[in-house]
C-alpha cells in the first residue's frame, strides 16, 4: 500500500496561466439537498467553489436556492426535479448524493442523472446515491467512476462487513461493481484509502476533530473541484483527499472541533502554498 503525502500536491496544483479564464478550470454539477438535508449540498458546493472549479452549478430542491446563494454566491442553482440534460451533458464532473435522500423522488432523480452521463465525463457517487444504488441494484454508466463511501455505505455496496474490509477484498468487490470499466474508490475512515485501477493509497493525515456532520460532503466538493480543473485524475483525487485532512489538522492545532465549512474557507490559501513552484 502506498502513502499519500504532501509530495503529491505540487505535482497536481499548477500555477494558473495569465491567459486562463473560468472555462480553463472546468464545469461541475453537484446534485443533492432535499428539503431536510440542504446543508449537505451547500457544504459540497462550498468545497467545489473554494477548491477552484471554474463554473459550479448546484441542482437541488428549490427550497435550498436562497441558502446556496447566501453561502456560495459564486455558484448557480437549478431545480433537480426538472430536466437538466444540457447542464449535465456540458459538465466535466458530475457529483450526486450529498443530502439527496432515499425517497422515490431521489431514486427518480438519480436514475435520470445516470442515464445522461457520457463516457468522457467523471461521475462522483456519494452518500444517498450509493445507498440507492445498493438498494435498487442500479447499473453504473460508462464513465470515469469515483465512489466515496464511508465504511457502512461500502458494506451495503460490497456486502463486506466492516471487519471484512481488507485491502484485497475491497479491491475484488470494487472491480465486481465496476465490471469491465475502471474507476476509483475513496473509502473514508480515520485513515482514508484510495483505490486506483492499479494500487491502493492510504492517507497519512487526519484528526478526530473532523468527526462531525458534513465532513464527507465537503470532501466530495473538494474532489469535484480538483477533478474539474486538473488533468491527471489520480493525482487530483489523491491531492483532494490529502488537502481535506491536512487543512483539518492545521485548524485542529487551535480548535477542539473543525467545522467542514472552515476547511473550504482555507482552501485557496492552502492551495497557493502548495502549488507548483515553476510553471509547467
């Protein structure tokens, strides 16, 4: 098993060219946030925007529009109950799940999104989306797939109890889920592990101060932002996982608990500190 360290960051976070514009840094769509769990999609949106996504659109229940605009005025919103094929098809990255819920309506939304995904896109599946896929045995579309379960969600998907979730068994189960295509598994725990098509990487940072609601939603947002703007999928994914926990560790030196939105707020400074020293 490989280790994820700060060495990955300058390999990923590039200096922004003077001639770049918002289109250079990718379009992302995040889907989730029902009437009860609007905070989840807001935290994911914060992570995506503060991580540097060029254009971020949040598809959510209309009840959340005002809150999204209040927290993240840089993001656009649209009703996830309406046909949004144009928004989905023009996105480089689509992330679905934070706060989506497991209702019949949520299942309908998830099925509609899965049907729109194309092979050249990156699809991140998190939270409620993973539960729905497990419960209804939904097929995954052909795309670059990123699954971000915690251990209990992974148990539902893989059939592996937490005590059985070894590196070897996780990889076998993940490949069975993917079928013939390749993808990435971010298995969240106190030492999150990232499974790539060829290896497994363990995060070396993290703190108990992260043990609070919304931490995973923020991670999904950061992953979305990194994948939207950086070209190497594996490096972007590893860097996002490391960045999320490294910022939390820094904040935890003076805080008993780290709130997810504080990690997002610290992203621009952290990324500037760790960008490539020379333009490539």
